[in-house]
C-alpha cells in the first residue's frame, strides 16, 4: 500500500509530531534538549520555514510551523532529524535511527484554530507529567508567547502579532486566550488529524482545501484510495 501523502499548502501552518522509535526516550538530558533546539534553529535557517510554537518532551516533540513551499518542509525535517540522530548516536556510541518512521502532521486552519494548536502543543508538559504550571517547564514556546521571554527560534504568526501593539499587551492577551480556549473537546480531534495526516479546521476550511488537492481532507474508515495516482502527486 502506498504511503499516505501529506497535505501541505504554501504559507499555511502545519502541526508536526515526531517521536522516538518504539516511543523510547530521545531527549535524556538537558544537553540533549539544548542540542535539539540548536538543530531546530539550524533547520529553520536552512529551510526558511517559520516556527510559531513548540514543545520538547522526553520521547517526542511538537512543532507548529509554516513552510512557504512543500520543499521547505522536507528540507526542514530532514535537516533537523538527521542532525540530531548523528549527535545522539555519536554521544552514545550507537548506530541506526532513533525516530519512529515518518513524522506525523496535519494542516491547520489558522483563521479558526491556530491558537487551539498553540495551547495543545504548549500544554503537553502538564498533560504528561501533571505539572502545576508551565513556568516550571523550560522547553515549550509558552515562555515566549505568554511570558515575553525572547526566543530566537520563534517567528511570530501574523495572528499572534495582532493580539497587541507591544510584547506586554500581546502576552497578556495570549494568556487570556490560553485560559479561555476549551481544549477538552479538541484534544482527540487534533491527535487523530495529526496521526492520519488530515486537515484540522472548520467545514469551510475543509471545503477550501478540498478544491486545492486530490486526496480527502478527512479519511474514510478505510483511509481512502492510497494507491491512486492522485495520492502519489501530493506532498509527502
């Protein structure tokens, strides 16, 4: 069966989840987390993609990223993932991959669901380890987006910039949005869209994207016709 191609539209945000093989830990120390951020910066500079939100956990990471072209996203992921594998193997005298196959992704409706994705990503440490506050976890973009801590890896999305005229007002509005957004009903929807390489957005957004691509924006029970020529022509 041909693998399902990704849905990538130029200048439209994409949610990415990449995890360790067999869900093994791939960020075992602070040095590892510092290194993956360095590799992330390298990949952003090499590809020209823009990063809006992220979180690093022990065995996976989440990114909200906007590529200008489908090629940019490919360059970004290859650069980041391969560079980190070389570091990980060299520091442990091992060989082989550490990543679990292809990374997972979904196209995001920025007009309706952008900040829901921000919260989904940045809230991961609390969901996973039951931290009381994100202030206690040093590896999400929350510190930049909500607290105003400068983060050179972040490119602020245009919808984030209109939250306020300066850093303080944007952070205050972002924190308010973070508290207001109801995530409970969206968690499973985002997770499934990401694992299945679907579109996450409103019905109108699905209809818009459906006109631009030749594969379903939401999969049927059987996953659609993955052997078709149309699938092979899509991003992935």
